[in-house]
C-alpha cells in the first residue's frame, strides 16, 4: 500500500507538471476532487450524511489537503505500520 500511495503521488505530480508545461498553470488537486471523482461525494452529501460540525470539519480537511501530500503521508504511514507490525508480531 505504501508503494501504491507513492506511485499515485508521482502520477499526480506528473499530471500537474505536464499541465504546467503545456498550459502554464499548476492545477490544485485536492482530496475533495478525488472524493468527487471516485465516490461522488460533494459538500451537500457531506452535510446530509454527517452532523453539521463533522461536515464542516471534513469539508475543511478535504478542501485544504492537496492530494499529493495526502498520498505521500499515506505511504509513510503504511510503511511505518508495516515496520511496527513486523517488530511487534515478529515470528
């Protein structure tokens, strides 16, 4: 999962770099963009399914978190969990 996250990070960075080279614009791809494309989750569905406080917090995180950073740190966490489970549950 760590490698998959980092490959996804590199793919998103490649897309952004290609867009910058071709169109001279660096597209900001947030976590909310991914959630809308993959799961169809938008702000209205967040408000409908969660309390107002949780929906605002989730919307803030999704709006402000760049997809590249999310994928990078997800990869770091996956590798850290892998190492921790190997240390704790070593056979």
